[in-house]
C-alpha cells in the first residue's frame, strides 16, 4: 500500500482500469464545473456524478474545458430510481450521455436496489455495456442479499458496488461478499460527511503524520483496498484530499481505525430494501 499514488488504478473484473481516487460531486450544485476543473488541475482523473445530482451537464462542461483529454478521465454516472425498468433505463442512459455531452461513460451504476425493478434494469445495463457506451457497469447501495440475487441471474456481474464506507461504517461482511464475487468496492462519503472530523483518535493519528483527520480517513479507505471518492467543491480541500499519497498508516493504526466502527450511516440505509 505504500506504493499508492494519485494515478493508481484498480483492474475491474472486465479488465477496465478505474482510478483508485476520485471526486464525488453530490450536491455540488452550481459549483460543480469549477470543482471538477480544480480537481483535474490537481491531478484527479476520476469524476463521479449521477442523474439525480442534476449536474451531469456541469461535469461535461468541465471535461470539455480541456484540463485533461477525455480518454484520461474516468467518468461515472448512475440510473435514478424513477427510471428503472428495461426501456426506461435505456432512455435514461441516453439522457445522461446527452447531458454529459459524451459518447460513452466509463461506469454506469444502478443507484439503488429498487424492489421489483432492479433485475430488469440490470438487463438494460448489460445491453448498454454490450454497445460499448458504458465501459463497465455496476451497482450502488446493494447489500449482500441484493448482490447474490443479481448474481443468480446476471449475464454480466457488476464490476463495482459503490456504498457508504468510512472508519465509522466499515461494513466488513459486505466488503467480504464483494471480494468473493469479484466486485470492486467503492467508498462514497469516506469522510462521513464531516460528522467525525473532531474525533480524538483520528486527530492523534493525524498529528503523528502531520495530516488532517480528513486525510487520515481517506488514507484508511485507500489502504483498505477501496476506490475512494471524497466530495468537495472547495479547491483548497480538493487539493488537501489528494495529498494522501506521501504517508501510510501502520498496521496498528489501521487496526485502531477499524475499531471505530459504530455502524454510523450518514446517507441511505438499504438493509431493509426487499
């Protein structure tokens, strides 16, 4: 893990390389374009958006600004809940492509395991993948039960499961299930939406390395083997979040952070979704 770098990638189960670190743009609003441009200027090469974020057009505009060539930037977007179903999902994907102004995306995800609809929607994602317009397909907020259900019928297994993960919500069972199925784990809200940035244990670890609590949390995420996509629209914080490749947490420090797990959810809880 000491060899991690800003340009480090993970090979997905279909051979596509995904950058281990990226920018989330949830609720970035009008600041999205500037945030993406700042991230690309800082060396980020992975941007994660979604239809429901209502900023796909801003992400696309930032990509067209030319800080990096299209082929150098990994772009993810997601199918929202009210667009599930085979035909509806196909239409929604085309709408996202138009909003982004792109000919393809690198990863397209089911944003939520919508009951009674997710399997038909997955069939649509498989069709999209076969066209080459989505280099990889995956899911978000899927529990182990949802993944096993999908694995029973899927012709193409998800490449990624994007879920909330941080030291206070480590989800070891779900992570193990993803690894067993060959599904990469992507951590959203790796900073727990800032709710534990004053935690004394994290502060102590940060002081030992001359790093902020946020940087410690991101480093933990990366050393756990996750793809990590912290969200920020602040250029200074965007740069700070990326300054996590010049130190490493020790095994003892990793165990200490693992021990902070309290099941804290700062976003949706999919465990009760049938």
